[in-house]
């Protein structure tokens, strides 16, 4: 809870000072709606909310934690397909917006599994190789799923090339951006899966 409150202060106070010192400050209800739906849900708040979300399984066996992470990711994907992806982009959410904790579950559970690997392995070299392998697998999985974006028609910037691969991470997309695209703003499943893998590898 302390992390959530700290994040809320860091993210909201500067916006509040800026908004209400203008010549024409916004209505209080409009300001609160905007900051609660978009500005307040950033990194620190997501970490705090996600920590609460995974508490029921944090000490459980690895398979239980994996099921929890996959379940959370699946719920996020279904809601994104239904309405959430468009909504979070409309309100200019950050790091996944209001429901971002569902996807932040993936890297946080991955970190708990990394702890298990390090704590249970006296050979640090072998532990590092295990983390690198799992990290590479998670990055490949995130990228492979982002290639489902190829099911959408190409835009006018580039004609269909017949490639079965979309642009790799860190390269701007040339196809329509949707819920299959790795997106930091929307906190998409594939972005967070790739990020978890990159963190494990690093």
C-alpha cells in the first residue's frame, strides 16, 4: 500500500499543481477522472497493485504461480479484445492503465521463479545459463505471438512482402497497430512477456 500511495503522490501532485495554477483550471471531477484513469496508474502503482494481486500464490509451487500468471494474461487478452485495448489508448493510459496489473503479473511471477532458481542452485554459472535459457524462451514467445499481427492487412507504407515475421522489438511497426503489437502504453500480453524474458536474460 505504501508503494501505491507513494506512486500516486509522485504522479498526481505535479499534474494537480500544473492543472490548478492555470488561468482556466479544469473542473475537479474532470481532473480526478483523468488522473485516476490514466496518470495515476504508472510503474510504482502497478508494482504495488500487482504485489497485492499475486499475494494468494506468491509462496505457492512454481506451477501454481505459472498458472496464475497465464490466467491473468489470458483475462487481460480477452478484455483487450473485447474493449480494453481501445479504451486504454483512448484515455492515454500508461504502462497498461487501470488493468495493467493483470499483465504486470507476468514479469513479477517471473522474478519469483528467478529467485527460486538462484536460491536452489549452488552453481551460479548453471543458474545463469538457466535464467538465460528461460529468458530467451520468453522473449521468443512474446515475439512469436506479436507476429499474429501479420493476420491484419499491411498498411500503405509497405506492401505485403510474404514474410511470416513482423518487425523485431525496438523497431517501429509498419503494419496497423493493434492488440497483437508490442505496446508499452497498452501493456499488451506480448510486450510484457518479452520484457519479462529480457529481464531474466539480463
